[in-house]
C-alpha cells in the first residue's frame, strides 16, 4: 500500500508541475502582448522579437548551467560542502536525469517550472527598456539575469537549505524579491546607463507622456499575466507532503496538499484567498491613486499581488489586501519621484511594479511574520533568532537584508556593470537616427520598411528632435 501511495504521489507531482508550466507560459504571452501595446508602431516588431528570442536563449543557457547553479551554491558564500554533491550531479546537463529516462518522472517538469521563472525575470527587464536598446545587448543581459543572477538568489534565499533561510530567517514564499525584486533592480541598472527615450523629457526636465500604441493590448496583456500568475503561485509550492515525527503513525501526522518552497505547510485554499484579495486591493489602490488611469489601475493589480506575495502563504486575506494597497502606493509614488528626480525612463513602470513593490513586500513580510519558522531544519543557526526547535525565525532584519541584496547586489550592480561595458563598446543603444525613424526600419532591414506612421501626440516632439 505504501508503495502504491508513493507512486501516486510521484504521478500527481509530475502532472502538477506540468500544469503549472502551461499556465506560467501565459505570463510570457502576456508580456509580449503588453509590451507590443505599450510600444509605438514603428517599434512593434523589435519589441516583440527581443522578448520572443529570450525564450530559446534563456532556455538553452538555463539547461547548460542555470539549473546547476541552484543546487551548487545554496551555501555560498559560506560554503561547507563540495560542489560535486548528489544534487549537482543530478542537475548537470550531461546527467541521465536531464533527458528521457525511465528512472525519474519529475526532473523535467521541475526544471521547466524554474525555467519559466527565469523567463519571467528576464521579461520584466524587457518592458522597461523598449524602443531604444539593441537586440544583441538585450539578449546578453537576459542571459545574465535569467540564467545566472536570479537562480543564484534562488539558491541562497528560495530553498529550504539556502544560507539566507538558515542564517537570516529569510522568507519570500511567492518571490516578491526572489523574482520581482531582482528583476526590478536589474532593469534599473540597465536604465541608468541606457538613458531615456528621445523626447521623453522636455528641455526643462519635465517628463512627457509617450502614448501607448494600443491600450487594448496593454489590458489583455496584463490580464494574461494575472492568469499566468496562478501557475506561478502553484509552482512555488511542493505538492503532497506528509509530516510525522519518529514514533508517530501516518494517521497521527499532519498531511498537507501543498507546502512552500521552504517545505513549510500552507494550503492552496489559503493562497487562493490571499491572491484574489491582494489583486483586488492592488486594483483599487491603483485606480484611486491614478484617478482612474487604466494603465496604472491594471499595473496596480499586479503590484498588489507582488507586494503581498512574500507572505501570502501565511497572511490573513484582509492583511493581504491592505499590504497590497500599501505596496501600490509605494510603487506609484516612487516611480514618479525617481522619474522626475533622476530622469529615469521606465517605459512600462517595471522597476516600480516589480522592483519597488517586491522590495517593500519582502520587508513588510519580515515584520508581519516575525517569529514564524523560516524552514523545516533546526540547529541553532539563526543569526537573528531561533524558535524552540532551533529553527531560524522569520524576522525584519533578515528580510530587509535579503531585499537589499537581491535588488541592489544581485539585481542593480551586475546589470549596471555589464551595461557600462556594452555602452563603452557602442553596443547598448541604437543610434539617434534609428530611434527617430523606428527600430523596425533597421533591425529588420529593407524587408520591413518604415511606412511613415507617426503617433499623432508625438509629432511635435519628433519634429523638434529631427531639427536637433
């Protein structure tokens, strides 16, 4: 009977992750539609193709080395075990488990779930830099983000044995910082070097509104992202775990249909409450703050979910709603302040919606969940407190340090440095005349000519720039 139950659990787990991959694919569909809607018509093909081509490039590099990083560096920089452990051997590209075999049923779907997180992280950067970045430069940057830096932060802070979880009590159940915070920081690092789109700021520094090509596409894209987020949440869980201690029968133990990535118990029912309440809180806050602006209302819904995600395994639904509202207020205010103060042209608000909201949500979770166990393994190793079982506790210090490390250390700095190198080589930004004419006229050659389309609200700006 036990063997039959184990087999059923394996089969269910395989199908569970397979379904999450299918659902998460909608996130990327949503990003493509959303960014095409946000771009001007003269840049549509360029915007679409750069976001499309990150799929094969990140997939291949994640297969070769990204997946291995997750298992090789959970203790870095406090490494005490060899890189050649059982898990790194299992995840190496030449492993028998990294392909068709009859001994393993889960490796491929588990790998794919993490791969879709990689696509998501890279795609967040894509929207921020539309209409001025060279395709080749963007693809180099997404390999760094999608197959190196984000999966390194996952090894450190998104695994039951990650050193940040064990030592700091770090907790980020649904990746407020692990995916979104690092992506927002990465986008900001690129934008600082890349500079604003031509015409974005008037001579006196006042930001201009560059109208979206198709607001309907923006709407549909964001709703596809909302839909795919259900798969994202499910993939952050480990299904069917049976907890029972020595001497306790299975009937006396506690059975859970879902646990977090830290193997701490939660329920799909609980996160359903919190997902919908945080989405609703974010939409309401975005609508009120922006005085009914559709773009910021929809973006508010996404920012609300992202803010609450760090603790949505444990929050009460009303807590999730209020925390979402706070996160949207922070993201909205920060976006406009940074835009005016530092002349940062974040074309779709990606740094705000993902970076600032993700950062804030991680810090808030440290306070709201203070005292809960961060994982399932004890040992009196928590720097900022342990519970009676010797397990590190979730705490504000650990979550703040984690948010800082992911946004600035693994997000901003590597992408800023690589962007500086690319910019020094003249490989980062398209020439002025190409940007004025439209990137589609050059990236796609004579086979995709520029037909003279002009965005009505941008005619005066383009005319002014052409004279310059």
